[in-house]
C-alpha cells in the first residue's frame, strides 16, 4: 500500500504505508537499488529496527528516503523492553538516529501515553532521551487496550480498565485506561513534542497541565500536528482539511452528540470470565 502525493500526472512523492517496509536486509538492498534505478521519487516509510547497518541508511538516503518513521514507542528502555515487549535498546535507537542525521534523512519518533503505571514525572524525565535523538517530529499516541492484546489480557482484573467504555475515533484525544495522573497525561500528550523541541517551554507547559484549558492544549496539538502532516505526508490542501475534520472536529462533535457504531466497550475474554466464575465457586 502506498500514498502518492502529486500536483500533476507525474507523482512527486510516495508514502509507503506498510507497517513493515522490509523484513530482510538483503531484500532491502536489492529493492533500494531497483527503486533508485527505476523510480527515484522521494519517499516516506516505516523504519524497521534490527540488524541494520550504516550502509543501509546510506542506501536509503541515496534511493530517495526523505523521511522515516521510527517506532521508538517510549523514551524508557525498561518500559520498551519489559511492558511493551519490544527488544530495542536505547543504544541502538541513538545509533540509528545519528546515522539519519549524518545522511540527511528526517525522521519522526513515537511515544505512547496511557500505559499502565504512566506518570507525568516519568514522561518529563524521558524528554532527555528524545532530545538526544532529536527527531524532526515526536509523534504521541494513547495506548488503546483492545480486547485480545497480550497487555490487555494481563490487565484483566486490575482497576486500569474502565467498564463499558467505547474506543475513541482517534488515538490522539482521550486516554482509555484509568490512571491516577489521567487528566494531566492527556494534556501533556498534546504538547509533548513542543516540550521536547523547545526546552524553554517544558516547565511552563508541564505546569499548565494542572488546569483544564481545552482550547490551549487542543490548539497547540493541531498546530504541531499540522507541521507533521506538511513535513511527512506531503498531502494536498483538500486532504489536509480531511485531517482537520478527523483529528480536531470529530472528537469535539462526539462530545456533544452520541455517535453509534464507533468502537465498542471493553469486554472480558472468555478465559477471564471462566476464571472469575471458578474463583467465585471456590
């Protein structure tokens, strides 16, 4: 799957939407050589951590990789490798980021909010890691505890999971889990990129998360999210307006009216139901 940005019949940019752009490095090198020879159009794609070498980053740049999307997930190695079961060390991410900077490839990094145990203080501490890798954009998203996920199953029986709550339209406006710092984390998520990119704004923005100021936090989020869209997706103005509708207007409208068939409430798995019944009998 790919998205092509074009103002004429000739495409000017390609966005590969595949979750995994490549699996084997030898395939990647063969693909990049053919892409450079036959297509040579700037592109954005998801980066795959693994046995990557500096040569691969160099070949990506030469083939036309303008931007890459790094699923760093969190600025905490312990959280990434433990709770999120993603075996990628900080050291490897820093190495890859330095190669991207060396070869002139812009990249975005990602940070999950709303995971079990999350606190405002933890996220503030992790800003140092993101500043070290210095991404062009820091993409923030809320964890969604979809039924069937391993992490969701592990939380069954905990107070984190709300009852009969539908999932949001997007991953940007509301946190699913019940956490002690929930409201502040929701606000911090929306200005986290600004805290990372502009250190002088960190303390005042973090302090402001103590108060509910919807226009401020939603407005700042849409401002820097528009920057991401312009930098990485290269879409038309009409497509940009669709993004505004999806990420800004729809969540506001949903708070004002009941919309049907959007997500579904969390339901315990059959295994959890049976276990609860066994414990009740015992």
